[in-house]
């Protein structure tokens, strides 16, 4: 059973889907709450394989739509992860107003850090940690190719894993590369705020919480990157017994 299987099985409540928005960078599904996920597409020259029931997704139940997270079609899986996140219960006041940069910089001072995903804060993080390896499917200058993960992640004291890896189904494999003593952070808007991840050795969930659904849908629908999205706060949930 994969971690995604466990996440889907952990959802005990269902709700009708109220809206679905697939933005250029992020996808939103609103049901019990508003859930977000990265919008990923493949490399086909004329777009992706068709999304099942496109135009009627808002008529589904959120639990059914969350099953799309299992899909090999990256766009369907993006929608499925947003639907899953829309069903997860609110943090109940346990989350801190803290972003991933603060967590990684604090734990990575003087240490080796591996970051899967080139996030906008990379230049700032690079100045605060001992050494930084950024792994990317489409590497920018200074990044390492994704194929280097098997060599670099086991060397890292601190590992940041983009939760977009749930969408392309690589999260479990990346997590398995982490040393048992490594400090592991799952980060990005796709991050499921679920204790299921703590059971697999993730120490901090650095994700997001939608505070104004109207603003989120408005800005995402107009092509906003995450730093431009309005109506979201960056939060972090920490595993019991973990010191940030």
C-alpha cells in the first residue's frame, strides 16, 4: 500500500464538490473546504489525455474526485490531490504560521540540505544552510537532475520533498532515499495536512490553508503563481515529539 492509498483511506467524511478550478500553476477544489494542489501536465505536444467527465466534475462527490489522485494522467492527479486536500479536516489550531523556508533554514544551518523541487526561496535558503542540492525534473542553472536523487538524498541531513511528488507518484520512492536520522519536510500547497505522513517519517508538513476562498479562486483563475495568490496563509504542522 502506498502513502497515497493510506491518505485516501484515512478520509472518513465526504462532501459535494462545490467548484473546481484548474489554474495555470495551481488547481483548487472546493468541497468541505478549499483544497489546493500544483497543476501538472505532461509533455504531449497538444495537451494531455482527456480529463474524465470534464465539465461535470463539480457534480461529483469529493471522495470520488479524490480518486483521480491515483491517475497516471498528471492533470487528473492534480485535480484528485486538490479534492483530497479539500476533504482533510482543518488543522484545529495545531498549525503554526510558518513557511517552508523558515523550517528548512532553521534545521539546515551548517548542514547538508537536499531540496526536491526548485522553489522561489532557493537563493535565500542557499545563503543560510551549509550546502544545498536542488533536484529538478527540468533543472535550472545550478540545479541537479532528478536522476541524481539516489546519490544526493542519502547524504542529506535535511530533506525537503515537494508534495507535487504525490501527483507524479514519486513521493514514496523519494522518501525511502532519506536517511533514518534525516529531518524531512513535505512542502508546497499540494501537501496533505494529515498525520499519515508523520507515520512514515516526515517531521514537518509545510503547506497552506485557504482563508478566503473567493480571493483564491479569483487569483488562481487569472494565472497567479503561489506568491501572487490571495486568501492563503502558509502553515506548518509538526509531528508529535519533533523540535522544529
